[in-house]
C-alpha cells in the first residue's frame, strides 16, 4: 500500500451477512493470462516479468525499510527439484540509512510487475499492466512479530486493491485487505482518501506462516471480491469505493516498521503469482459457487447436526478445520480438526448455559474479523460466543445487531 496512514482512512463496517457468505471461488469461467512459478536458475531471469526497486526509486519503502534487489532471492521448496520459490527478505541495518524517503532502519525485498497483460491504457502514463480480473498469490507469510508487514497488491494511478496488507501485532494471524479510491477524498478531510476493507482474524489453528495459503481477489466493474484458500470472505461494491479502468501493476513487498526493536530479520516465501481473466472478457460471468459439496462432507462427519437450514457454518479462514453447528438438541457445537479426527464440544456446556432461552433457534453466522459466532436464541435475542483463552457467552442488546 502506498502513502499510508495520513492519506487513507480504513473503514471495516461490514454487516455480518456480507462477511460470512458460504461460497467458494469457481475458476471454470476464467483462464490464466499470466503466471509466474519462479522456476528460474538465477535472480536476473526475474527481470522478464518483474522490476526490482533501486535505493533512489520514488516508490522506495513506505515503512522503515528501503528496498534492494539483493533482498530478493530464489529458493527450492525442499521437496520438488524444479519447483521455485521467491523469497523476500528483510534485515535490520547496523545503523540508520538516510534516503530520499527519510531515515531507514531495515533493508528489504520488493518486486513490481512490468508485463503488459491486456493493452489497457494507463492513466497519467504511470503504470502499464492490466485492468480487471482475478489476481492470486500462494505464499507463506513471515512469522508473526509486531512491525513485520507483508503485502501483495494491485496499484494504478487511481485504484489500489490490497489482497494482503498485514501491518498488525501478529501479521500471521490476520488478513487485512481492502480497496482504495485515490481520486476521491473524504468530505471532511481533503487529505484522507476513500477506502474500505476488513481485518479478518485467524485465532485458532496453524498460523499463516506455518504453511502456504492462497489469497485471491476478483476485480470486476461492479465490485471486488476477496477469497482465502478459495473461500469467499467479503465484497467491496463499486458503489461503496469506486475503482477505475486504468492499467496497473502487481507488487509484493516485505515492509517493516520499528515497533519491536528485537525484530532483526524476516522473510516471506512466494510459490506463485497469477492473473486470470473471464472468457471473452465477460465480467458478468460467475466466479463463485455454493459450498454445498463441502457442507455435505462436513455434515456426514457430524451425525448430530440439526437438519434445519443454516445449522452449520465454517470459519472461512480455515474451512476444513473449524466448524460450528447446531445440534439436534439445539445446542451450539464447536468442532476443531486434530489430525484425522474432530474434537467436538458443546459451547453451551462449556459455558454452563442451562436456560432454554439460549438454545439455537435461528441461522448460525460466523464473523471472522473478531472470531465470534452468532445466532438467534429461543428468546428472540442475539446470542454471541467468542474465544479469549476460553469460550465466553454474551447476549447482545436488541439494537446491537
């Protein structure tokens, strides 16, 4: 993300129903127009598709880092001889370095795409590349330390789409993403550009630095949709934040902030980056499908699940590993996969809820930003469960949701 904090107001006021849509990405109507698996023998070959950033580049670091080509390297995945990995590395400098973007404490790696995909003209002669389509990265994020800032994003002169923008105390436990309109400012602040996104937490299970995961965004003239491991997370409608048909480039960076002086180094490994377009450039074609197949598999694992509609919901951050469901006894159950087996427990019993008012009556919904599960109880009130060291129950006021 470019020019941060003082220009961008991040809005994440999404309704629960928008964030928990149970659908998955569907590639059948899309085809690859660009892909890089980084199976090169030497770093210089990256120059076919990517541009390194020199210390004097105007797009030099947006954090407390500056970028050099030496911090971009090629690695094997350790399993397949001909499978490449691109590594972006960051390390703390022994002393402060002065640059045209201020004093820097880290040196790090960054790549920018330079291929013209679809011939779309750039605006203001800034960035060649492409407009609209599906962008996707499979990567392993750096281990979570405060100030480690992995990113993957699309940038044109008018539009920014952040697929990964994880400047958080635990950057491998969240996905921060969103859309920015660089042509529109807020009515009460001419220096704050309009943007909207979400911060989705992954409090349970393996961190995002433990294995490779796939992060996708689909940009059409009407909206931008975000996905994690193929699971739909949320949408940003063009009516909320406008995007503009100006050609732009893809960037992958490992930015750094000096929030923790014990952070010495970090790295981010990238398996592949690709761009897909719909057949005949028809952006009315669908790119999602219902997750019925997955839900059927999960229901077969839990014979106690209620036959009622809306009785089962997954955590979209780990859909095959964390499930919440309404039992046939109308209690709320939490299931966490441990290896080949599920660990299942009733949240009602864990929290000693004995009143029938709190039993499940309405559809379940999962809010990944905070990691909470909600439903309507028999008393007509909204019930909430959240995990903080242990599970806790709260009944929300009528006007809270």
